[in-house]
């Protein structure tokens, strides 16, 4: 199989490595020529060039760039998919260009690292990939995209694009927003005075706040409505905890903690 890879960062680069390890031919391109050349050096792609002749084209660029990226490609004979963290607008834009040959995709795998040097051929093993077919999606296109992801070790979950965005606002976009806010609050309290004193809890809860801005600006704004609802729910919970601490209400604090523990168990169980 010949795969065209547009974008050679963490996710695109990891996919390129994984596919090549399994015998696929990968031709790639990146808006940053230095990243494209680095991807070739690292073995992420076989070559740098046009992707339109590939059997399957993967758009691994920030979500707000996907529609424009799709329009900028020449005539594509094969199936087209993406790896974006939001889906409703992406799917509409992809189908406007490629019709039923476009399949929305979102691998639930990542890292706080970025760029071709962060690529990991095992990134998708044991991870879920969410696919968001519509009534227009061609069955063969869906099957080909699912086969690609299963081939690199992932499991497939299908869902409606709008539901995807509501769910991911809660389980992915909100945690990233909270991590950034937590790190920002510590900065406001005097980050330099905490240097070298962070424990495992802080390291764990702020790890994803090391992710560079471009991807998450797009995600936050593209999924604005659902994210605002999630942020409001978080703000209400944080406000309740603050009020309980302010009035020295140990019973309320205990109930808050136990409720949070129970919610976590239901989500992860």
C-alpha cells in the first residue's frame, strides 16, 4: 500500500514509522521543509513529494488547517482521512472536497513532545482510534482506514462526529485546558520559587501542559461550545471546593473528594 502523509509531526511521524515497519510505502510532505527533510532522515517517509497518487492520504495537520489542506491537494484518487482532535467541522470540510472517500479519524494517542523527532512507531499499539463515518461514507473507504489503524496495533471505535466532539471536550480537551491553567496559576504564584521542589502529583497533572500551543489553540476554538460547557462544569466544582475550604467544612470536603473518586472510577473502570 502507498500512503501519502501530509504533516510529519508526532502523530503523522509515528504513523509513518509504524506503516513503513509493516511494509507500506510512505510519501510525505510538510509545510516546514526542515521537518519534511528530518522525517526523511529518520525513516518516517520513503520520500518527500506529491501525495495525490497514494492509495490512502492522511492529513496530520492542526484541525483548523485540515479543510484548507484538503482543498490545496490536487485530484486524489484514493481514500483520505485525518487525525484531528475535533471532528464535526473537519468531516464537513473533508466531505465537501472528497465526498464519501473522506473518513474522519482521531487516534487517542499522543505525547507532550512534538515534531518528527518525537515520532514513535509503537505509539498506537493498544490505543483506540475513533472513526466518524457519515451516511455519505463509502464502505470501502471506511474499511481501508480501519484496516490501516488496526495494522499499526490500534482498536477502532465508530461514533457520530458531533458526539465525538461533545465527549472529547470532556475527556481530552478539558484536561488539557486544566493542565495549562494549573501551570499558569503556579506561574502567577511564583514559579521560580518552586524550582526543583515539584513532586510526582504536580509532574503528573501538568505533564500535558508541556504541549506546544498551535495544536491546542485550534482544538479549543474549533470545539468552543462543548469546551465552554466543560469548563463551566469544572469551574463549578472548583468553586464548590473553594467554598468548603473557606468555611472549614471537612464533611463537604470529604464528600467532594469521594464524589470525585467515584466519578473517576466510573470513567476509567
